[in-house]
C-alpha cells in the first residue's frame, strides 16, 4: 500500500509541477471562474465545444498542489468526451472524493489517484473545485463558482 501511495503522490506532484492544458483558450465557447475560499484556490476554466463534445479544454489558476493537480487531471480526463460522459465522470469523481460507496473507480482513470483526498476533509474542496466549475460551465452558468 505504501508503494501505491508513493506512486499516487508522485503523479499528483507531477501534475502540480507540470499541469496539463494549463492555458487560456482564445476561441473558447464558454469560460468560467471558480474559487475555493477555504484554501484560496482560484481557477479560470475554458471549454471549446464541438457539437456535444468537449473539443478542447484549458485552465489558468493558482492554488495548492491538490487543486492544480485535480484541474490538470480533470482536463485530461474530459477532453474529447461528450457532455454526458463528462457529467458521469464529474458524478463519479464527486462520489469517490466524498467516500460515497456507489462510486465506480473503473471509470475514473488517472483521476482516481485523488481518492486519498477523502481522508482529508479540509482538502476535498481543493480537489472538487475544477469539477464544480466544469459542471457549471457545461450547464451554461456564467456566474463565478464558489465551493462555499
Ligand atoms: Zn487548496
């Protein structure tokens, strides 16, 4: 188990140091800001749609390692997915991070490395910020998202 933990830790640190899709999209169809006042994590999410597919996604932000790594892993996981698939992923991720037993980890891919966050209740909002913001963006919301 400790090996697995180390591996998870490494992947999270890697996504924190070199976040994927960490840039604005000039031609985004929607963009939305998210904020986690509990920790001070800030995120600006950009989504480019192609029909009902997430053609491209990017983010800019500043925050703790968990929030940046989660945003990075989230963008990798949803790029190329349909809105419905992305929403399923958001639901499964939320279930996993809140310890809901109905979570299906097999659908979560690499984002499952964040499962350990559920043992640290004060960090859960860091991990879910990007996902909350994505859900709101897909719902067509324009008001900035706050995890509080
Ligand atoms: Zn945080």
